[in-house]
């Protein structure tokens, strides 16, 4: 049995580089002067050094790989195995990064995101060779390929300003549109950037879509008007037009109840697309229509309706317009204000009464008295697994499910739309909980 006050953290990077951090477990203070020894699989010492005043030690093993580390300080010892497969998992942490290629970093950027055929393309390549210094005058090679993979431009630069290299490119007026690729090679490393070259055609018609209601409501057919005219001012007579609407979820918020949660996390809503209008405008360039979608699934809260309007010229070209409105699938919304929990951890502790505030409002956020709200509190569990698809690709899946409710009661709200209920979870029960409040038959 080994007892020690040494806290040892070892991180291995690319090219067998190691960062060792030594702290005192009892005081968390860094331990300077701690002796660090690295051994290979044959238990032969391949490195020996001491930590600095911050308890850190940087080690660079270019040609060897360590199997374990031994740390000693004031007659105390600690050991860490460094072989593959023993690193602590970081899947629950927000980690990100990029591996260096031959010790080089590079970034390509342009003056904008989309170009037209015939435009000048000004690209800049930024090189960071701090980990693998390149000699002065080292060539930077660029190749530009069109969407068909054909090389349309080659260029080599040997001199840049503070490792910034500028490339001035130009496409032909008849250049194919699509995703082009700029590829830069330097020091055995390659860097790529997608160059979007598109033909942008402006509208020739002014298209305007209006609704009589600020918020579109479920159960009510909302009337909308379409008006179009030529940009030079003439009336667009009898042109064909179509309108499609996409419904997608959005966060339900009301100005006077910012601390309340109105969206149901147990419901998932897929984007739905419906046809709203498919006809022609009249001789004045106008048309009217009604919007009353039939939803196939229950929404978690408010939805956004995005209306895409196309008006077609007689020659086949068309002009477009996008209008977004808020769509309310319900006439009553229930909000929960969750207690803050204890100050240290932000959790709701067991064996204590916790008060949940409830508010009911209409689609405009006005208080609405509601009777006999059903309140249920569930325990939520998660399960995770690896799943393989038909194309032999595997991915990490996770799902949650609700167990039987901890509690079930009813709450009624008054004319101010407010009510509350109390919840107490007795030890040893614990875990994540889900509280839902619904009106009967909704």
C-alpha cells in the first residue's frame, strides 16, 4: 500500500512531449523542486528532472515513449502509468483543439465569403512556425482548383511580411460556379480553404407579405396579403406566385416573466413545411390567402413560421422574399420558476420543501386564470450506447427516459396568473428531475 500527499498530473502532447504538474493534495499548493523520473516499458530511466517554482515541468522526448513516471518529494513517492488507454476520459468536458502538422499552424482568409465569376479574390495566408522554424525564403505554394478539380492557378511566394503571405487571384467571367478550393503547401504540411463562387441574381420584383395579426394563433385562420410590383414602379399583373411556410421551434419568452421556463423539454419538434399559396396575383398585383396549419406533433412551446414567397416572371425567372412571424400553437402557456438551490452547488437538497412558482399566460404574455393544472414530477435517467448504422459508421447515442412520478397534484392560478406547489424528495432518492404542468386534455 502506498500513501502519499503528492498530486500528480501528466499530459502528453504530440511528438512525445509531456507536461507534469505536481501539487500537495492537502494544501493544493504547487511543489517546486519535486524530482520527476520517466521510465520506458523495460523500466529503464529515460529522463530525470525537477519541477519549477510553479510545480511544472516540460519534457520533450522526441525519440522515446514513456511507460510510467515516478515522482519523489521529501521522502514521498507517487507513480503514474503513461501507457495508452489509461488516460482519464474527457468526454464530459468542453475540450477542443487541433493537431499540429509538422509543427506548423496555418490559416487562410479572404476579404469576404462569396465571390462572383470574374471577381478578384484576395487571399491571405498566416503561418505560425514557432514549433518548427522554417528558413528564410522558404517557398509557400498555392493551387486554386475549380469545382471540377482542375487547377486554374498556381503561385509560389518566398517572402511575406511577418509570416503573412498575400495572394491576388482572379477568375474568368465564365468561370463555373460552386465550391472552389485553395490549397497551400508549406514545409510538408497542407492547408485548404473553400472558395464559394456564385452567380448572384438580384430581384426584379418587389415582393411584400403582410398579416393582419402580429402573432399567428392556433385554431384561427390568419389572413395574409401578397403585393408585388416591378422595381421600376409598374404593376405586376397576373404573375404566378407560390408561398411555403416552415415551422420550427423557438424559445418561448414573455417580457414580465424572464425567470420562468415555458418550453417543455420532454417534447421534440421536427421542422414542418406546408404550402400556403399557389396561384396568381390579380391585375393589381395583389392576392390574399389564409394560414391555418395542421400540426402532426405537439410543439414544446412557441414556434416560428418562415414564409418563402416566389413570384415568377413570364420568362421563368422569379423574385423571392422571406417573412418571419411568431406562431402560437396553444392559447395558454404554463411557466415554472425553479428554486435556486443551495449556494455552493446550485442543487435542490433532499429532505427540504422546495417551492415551485407557476404562472399561466396567454399567447401575448397576459396573465390568465387557469384551474386544475396537473403537476407531475418525474425522475430522469440517461442511457448511452454505441450504435452502428447500415453504412458501417458508428456513433455515440444517448437518450433519456422518465420513471414513475415522484409526486402528482393539481394547482390553480388566480387572476394574476400565479400559483405554486411544494416538492420534497426524501433521502436516499436523488438525481435529475423533470417537473411538468399541463392543463387537462391539452
